[in-house]
């Protein structure tokens, strides 16, 4: 019913040579007839070089961010049409690192989601609570606020992907227990159903991110509402990323 999606977020890693050689290793190592979609999100400056390696392969090119305005006097920004021109299919939006280090709030995340959809990109919108919020018992409230800011009255919500990335699990080696992640994913689907209808919610991919590794991927991906993974560190190594991809079972 839902085609799982596994995306490698390369963050601010891998320059030209390393990015191309990782892309090459993935293209060579990926099994044919995968039961899932796969994508990689390199740094902006190497998107084009990675695109040429991925050409003809089943791996989708993704961007890590975009500006909410398509073009104009915005020094340093990259708008959706520029990403589409390079062949990007997905764009990560509202990653907690953008929220934390670049001051992005729910309003900016929403504008970026709209810009992505307007431009023909599928946004992968990230939500997730911090450790303090989880310890205070506020995880569900925080995630509900973030999800509602994204989906309320949104045109094109059927093309949206949501990634639940608890901030305390990102880059820490502390992964959410599959049943805890499942509970949050089910809650997210319910919120989407309330705002966009049950059939859109049923069809929406909700990815888990935060210390996904080959060892914990099978347990997470077995959960009914976990439709794939957004992988950071483990996506920088071809063997471990391929192992995560191949952990997806039809
Ligand atoms: P890690 O897999 O390194 O924890 O990063 C997760 C992430 O932020 C993916 O977007």
C-alpha cells in the first residue's frame, strides 16, 4: 500500500570526490527490484555531480533544504526551481539542525513545504521532540504542534512525506525503541487524518530518523506505521546504508 522510502542525509559531509564515489558504490551495490524507494541528499555543491552518477539508477536525488522563495534577491539561497533543474525529487525541510542552528520555526518550515510542493518537489518534513520535552512528557504535544503547522489546510498534502526524528536520537547512538517510535508514528498519522482525511493519512509515508543503523533497522521497519528511514551517519558508508536499504521487506 505504501512504498517505503529510505533516504541518506549526508548533511555537511562528503566533497566532490567522496560524494561521487559513495554514489557509485550505492549504484553498484543496490539490489534490483527493491521493495522500497531510495534517495540520497548530498551537499548543494555536489548535487549535479552526484546526479550524473545516479542517472539511470533507482536512487533519487534529494536536497537537504531550500529557500521558501523561488528566485530573487536572496543571497546564498537556493529555490525549488534550481533543485528541480538538477533532477531533485525530494527535499528535506525543517530538519532539527535547521531549527536549532538556523532559527527555523514552524512558520518557516511551512513556507518551505509550500515552496517545495509548488516547485514539484516532494518535501520530507521533519518533526521531533528534544530530550527535555520528552522528559517533561511533552513529546506528543510538541510533535502535534509541528505536524499541524505543516498539514493544516495544505494543498498537495498527498505528496508530503513526514520524518519523525526525535532530537535526542540524532547522532547520539540512542535510538527510539521500535514501539515508542511506532506510537508516535501512529499519532502523527491520526493528526494527518484529522486535517487531510483518512485516505491521505493512510497513504502518507512517515519515516523514522535518529541513529538508524543496520542492527536496529529491521526492528524499526517492521512496525506498521514506520514507512522507511531518514539516515544520517550510517548513510555515509555504502555497506551500512545498503544494509539498511536491504532491511526493508515487502
Ligand atoms: P543520524 O542517523 O546520524 O542519527 O542522523 C539522523 C538524521 O538527522 C537524519 O536526518
